[in-house]
C-alpha cells in the first residue's frame, strides 16, 4: 500500500468474483500471524523441556555437537602447555558449563556465565584486569539462565572497540527473590544468546534473544497431534459391527429394564467372543468385522517429521534417530548441511564466549597470554577407517612429494607429519629431538622415474 496525493492505493492482486487475492473472504486471507512472544512464557518452556523428548533433543543436540570435538590452538605453544590447558579445562568443568549455558540460551533465549576468579569476589563491579589474574585463579563459569539469577541493567556499552558494544554494561546477579543482588561488570560476563531478533524485539526481551522453540512450536504441535491421532486410530483398526432388528425401537420405546437387559446381552456377547472365539446371536442378526488400512499414514507422519526437522535445522536421521528412507538414500547431503549449521553456530555463538574465556584460562594456567593466541574448531564429523586411510594417504603423499622435489627440508617434513597426528593419530611418536636432529636444508631433488620404453626386437641376418 502506498499514498499518492493523500489517497491510499493498493499494489496487490484481487479477483472479487472468484473471491481470491488481497482482502477477499477466503481461507488464505483468513490467515494471520499474531505476536505471541512464547519466549517470555517461562513455565511453558520448562514444561516443554521436561515433558517433550523432541524439545529436549532440539535444544541439546546442536550444543553437544558444537563442543563434541573441541578446538585446537593455532598459537606457538608446546605440547606440554597444551596438556596443562586441557587439564585446567577438565578440572574447571569448562565443557559442562559451556554446554549448560548453550542449552539455556537456546531454551530460554538467554543465559549468562560469570567468570569465577579466585580473590576477586569483591571486585565484580570493576572491569576485569587480566594482569591481576594469578596462576590457578580461574575456577570456571557460574551459569545462570535469564530468568534465574541474571538481570541486565539499562545502560549499554558505548565503546565501539569493545566486542560487547551494544549490550548491557552491568548485570545484577542474585537469586529469584532479588533480595541480595551483586552488580557485575560486563567484562566478567559471557553471554549465551538465543535466536537473533530485530532491535525493538530485542529490547522487548531485555537485550536477550528468542527461544529456539518459538519458531518450532507450531510444527511441534502439528507433529504431536498427528502422532496422538495415529495412536488413537490403532484402537479402530478392527471394528466389529452387530446389526440387530428393531434396535432403535428397543432403545427409545422400552423401559430402562429392557434397555439394561440389552446392554447386558451385548456385554455377554463380547465376553463370549473374547474367551471362546465365537459370537452367539439370533439368526436374524448380522455380524461384520471391518479392518482399517493405515498404508498412507507413514507418508503423512513423515511430512510432519520433515517439517519439524527443517524448523529445528536438524536432519530427521539425527533428530528422530532413524535411518535414511528411500532408494539409494544415505543421508550424507542432509548431514553435510547439518555440519554447515554447526560450523555457523560455533562461529556465531561459541567464538565470542571463548574469546573471553581463553585469555583468562591462559593467564591462570601458564602465567601469560600468547601474542598470537588463536584457535580453530576440530571437525564435527569423525571419518571412518576407510576415509581416514584415504586422508592419510593423500596428505602424506603431498608431504613426501614436496620433500622429494626439495621444496621442504627433512625437518619441515617431520613437523608436517607430526602435525597430522592431531587429525589422524599417526606419526605422534616423532619427538622434538627427531625434528631438531633432522636437516633444515632441502636435499637434492629426486628425479622422476623414467618410463620404460618398449622396443620391438630387430631381425638379425642369418
């Protein structure tokens, strides 16, 4: 709709005679999308998570896969330091806390984790000073969902160089009663946000996101109702019909005693059939058994399964734990799309969290923060033995090829081979001494093998 010279004009299709198009009285135009904001219904979210196994899988599956294979550090640190970091990660139960935060962020639309640093309990309202973090100070994360212990203040971070720009500058932490709240600076908080929202809706959610279930709820209702109706139809799979003469007259024109006798007779017939497999009736009566076919219900049910899987961005094979259906179906394309979703979720939601946690963990574990601190996520998909063998083959051939052509030295080749151990588990026994003892200068290129030329035998003169 637009306005020309003060007059409202419509740019839409309509056919009044056929009652189709914009504003016409038909089923399509009766559709509306009211603002519901289910995210704010805390009791419903709790009920869904506790009572619906599909809801629990929708919330839990993606965070578990985001953290399943962890990450590896790209900075210049030795294996012993990596072991110390992994030990600190294990002792602080960091993965468990991250999983909990990601789950509550997806379920409630928002959650927060407080960086627990020993000796700084009275400095929570001050910006985090990494230089003040001593060895062993990092104690992990304290996770709270948006409804149970963390309440953003109205003031926002205005420093455009801060990664927290546009989010609350301070948070009030405490219990549900809000009787004993502690003011905490944003540098000590990691945010687990739900689905992104437009700015005004984000304000309505108190600077949090939307629950993942808000966009899935309608599809969940359809699937649950379909499943319940299919279960109800099972009781109607075999209908038994007894045709009796003058049944209507007996029910309407007789007294209660006659009607009671009729009901007792029918009940006795049911008992007789159940116990002896026979049905006794008058010669003028008629008995029929009708069987119901459910041949098309599986197709209908699968349609609703696919809809809810699409809304949740989780393949049917993973969400419902079933094998791919159809001729030559492998599910590989669905899983590849799912792995792309995991990669996107890691960079959008997990990376900002680790960017805050890892410097603290480095300072607490090793006493310093590397200048080149960086990391990357390990692949979510674990290759099978055949795929792993092929991967090792072409990677090692590439290294050997570069070495044989004098592009890299013995020392660099050994380093490359040992680096493969992170992905393949091979060459992990190559030690630092082996690498240091190897030559650091490329050797003479090995010439390619000459192909044998077949020659025909020459005839000799007698």
